[in-house]
């Protein structure tokens, strides 16, 4: 009995530690004062001010654009890469997976500087394109690691059986392999999207002039103090992610039934 009580207390404290800052942020996004030191009344004015703030809205546009494009490209490349790795010999798989793990374990600042050096060496002007390429680069390993387990769960003869029944390799991949690994692809895509929105270091080194995502914008504001509009924007982003998670969980339950 005591053990169950301690487990519950530990669980409550853990979630309180994780979500208390978010709750404070949401509450103070409706605070009539710019300061988070005290509550001065309920208001929606920071949400209205957010829409009128061109700098933040432009940063949000670039953040979503880069996240969506890089996540789609990384998911596409990572899925086919995982498919190719799955059908390699065991020793080749180990070598490739070790290489794949390097960008994950590598410090972001090293990856960011390395990509910047590469782009400058290739005479590419730093901007939106280089930021997208940088995000695709660091997202691909996560997609591969999300898709590979689903491929390993399949029977090793699935592809050969489909081709023996007359299917072409591409048709067998679309109709047989793809439905089996779809959960891994969706997971990899969501991870890539989340990592892209959250990234600062790699974006900072590869953004160039005129292109600013939210992480860079908030970093530049931190020197003068975070504006209340950021609390409002963060609240909207949190609610959006929460709704997405609820919809995905409901869809997963329906598919299982």
C-alpha cells in the first residue's frame, strides 16, 4: 500500500515538474501586465498584439515552412534509406547504422558549423534554402531509426512473396511494405517536424540574413526581455500540439479496433 502511494506521489511530482512551467506560461499569456511578477487582470490583448507583430509572425511563417518542408523531405529520404539498410547484409547494416548515429550524438554546434562551412565552400548563399537543407540533414537519422524497427517486425519473405505473386518491386513496396511501416513513417515525420521547430543552434549558423525562425527571434529578444506576445504564441502552439496528439491517439485506437 505504501509502495503504491509513493509511486503515485512520484508520478504526480514528475508531471508537476514537467508541466508547471507550461501552466504558468499559459496563465500569464492572459495577464494584463507585461510583467510575470504579479497578476493584474484577465485580457486577450497579447493575442491581438501577436497578430499585429510582423516580426514574430514572419518568424512563425519561416519556422512552419522550414519544419514542414524539411520533415517531408527527411521522411521521404529516411524511409527509402531505412528500406535499403534493412535489406543489407548484417555487417553493412552495423556500419551504416553507426554512421547514422553520429549526427544524433554529435553536438549541435559541431553539426551547425560543419554545415555552414560546407555551404560556404559550395558558394551557396546562406538563407532559406540552406536552413531547409540543414534541417533535412539532421532529421534523416531520426526517421531511419523510426522506420527500421517496423521493417524488422515484418516477415523477411514478405517482399519476395509479393513479387512471386506477380507484383513489381514498386507495386509491392506501395501495397505491401508501406502499409506495414506506416506507423514508423508517421512517427519519424512527427519527430522530424518537432525537432525542426525546436532547433536553434543549427538554424542560427545556417539561416543567413533575412531569414529568422522563432528560436532565433526569441533568442534576440531575450537580451531585452521576452515580450508577452511570445507567451501567447507558445500557448497557441501548445494547444495545437495537444489537439494533434489527441486526434492521432483517437485515430490509432480506431485503426486497432
